[in-house]
């Protein structure tokens, strides 16, 4: 079923919406440069209004860039209409025809392309099998669950064999458990087909679990591109660190380098950090970024920051302890709580750092 995978390239792409009321134009996307490799799934991640959906719509052809170029493979598609780009888009709303069966909905794109009936029947069968709906071919959309309707929408996009699959927050209408199930299915199908895909979401869990790489955006600009592990462990800024996961920041003085790491001071208490942004320099101030799993609880005075436990939240595989400190509330993750002592709520504690997991970032 799949074609040979192709790349998607944006070169200096800017989208400016002109204001007709005499105010300044709105720049939704500014000088966007990136390439999605053949067969790769890349997610555009960011808050509402960051430009991620506008970027996707420009790749699809629903919006034209104000400047820059868009290439699919080696073809410049910058000014081509959507039907000339060999892309397919899965939207937030399923957009299924209620008067048609599942198989008719999936076959619709092939019928308007005047594909022979025998070929349509075979492709519908194989595509429904791919998304796990082969036993529901004759059912109407109104008799399907939300996940099943989303699978039909995905099948309808895949059956036309696009070179690039575009997904615009396709799971936003599902509850948390169903989103988790569908994430796995989308990843499985994309890898099975080897299709190039661009996915848009504001949900960091979706981005981290689905993607080969993540593009984090803010205010129309790309702030960082990297693998999920790279973005999470080595964010380039406090914004990226906070957007892709739970984090605490501590204001520190950078004393100098020590081997492969840095020596820092927090209110006179010295500690070592193994990771740092290239912008960090000795004799400056910075923020020590610590994920919940990089922090440890001990008796008062034993760590870097003292506080008291406000609340413990049991999650089965871990306990999240919310510790009140002079730097605000700090979340500490305690793994495998069944074999560890969990300090009760109200207890005085001290927070220590795992130096291999803490990273120094410049103050925004």
C-alpha cells in the first residue's frame, strides 16, 4: 500500500496575516526552517496561538506562506492548491458522512478519483484491516465509538495513499484513556506504512510518545527541535523545559567548571551539575532545572533545599510529593513506593539533587 517515503522541507517560511483595521499585521509563523525526513513522524508542539496549526495548514496548502518555500520531496509546492500536493489531513472533527456506511466513507476519496470498483473494494478491505475495523464495514458512523470514528477518519485519509499524512490534533475529542489507546494505534500504523507524517498537538504526552522528533514552538517561532529524549533531558530554555514536562527551577550562582560539569551555589550550599546550556558562563547566575525524578528526599539539612511535605499523591508506580520551600512548591517523584518509606504529609524534609540529571539554563 505505501509509496516510497518522501521528505517535507520548510525553508524560511513566514506567514503574515494582514490586519484590515489599520493595526499591525499578525505574524503567525516567522522564518520557519526544518525538514521532516522520509518515513519520519514529527510533531509540532506548543501552546495555543504558537503557529503550529498554521504551519500544518501551509504544508497542506490551505494557507499560502507570505514568504519562503515548501517542498515535498524535491517538488516545490509552495503555491500549489491542496489537491495538487499529494497530502491527506486528519482533522479534530471526524467529518464522516452520517448517511454512509463505514466502507462507503472510507471509499469516498477513491470514488471521486474514479478508481475502478474492484480496486476500491480491495483497498477498502485492506485499509479497514489496517485500522482494525474490518468487522464494522457495514455499520453507520452514528453507531461507532469515538475511537472507532477516528479510525474511520484515519482510514479515509490513508486509502488515497498520500505521500505525507498531516494530523491536526486528531485526538482532542477523546477522553484520556481513549487518547492513550489511539496514540499507540497511530504510531503503529505510521510505522507499518513507513509514511511521512506531521502531527500537531499542545499535549506534551502525545508529542513525546508518538514522535521521532519534536518541534517546540512559541509566538510563531521554533524554540527547539530534537528527539523526545533530547527535548526532555536537555531543553534549550526554561520555556521548553516547562512545556514538555514537570520541572522545578532553582536560582543559582555558577562558580565555575569542574571536570565535565559545573559547580554551583544555592544560598551558600555548593553542588555539582553535569549538564548545562552552552550559554552558561562562570560568575553568572542561572536556573538549575530539576525534573521530579531527579530529586531525592532526606532528613532536614541533608540536602540543598529544606521544606515540608504539603501533600502526597499515590499513583501506584510512584508517589508524587509536593514540598513547600522558599522557592515555591517543588514536586518530588518517589518511584516504587511499596519498598520505600514515604515521609507523611507535614513532615520536614530536605531535597537533594541527582547531579547527572540536573541542567543549568540561562534565565529567560
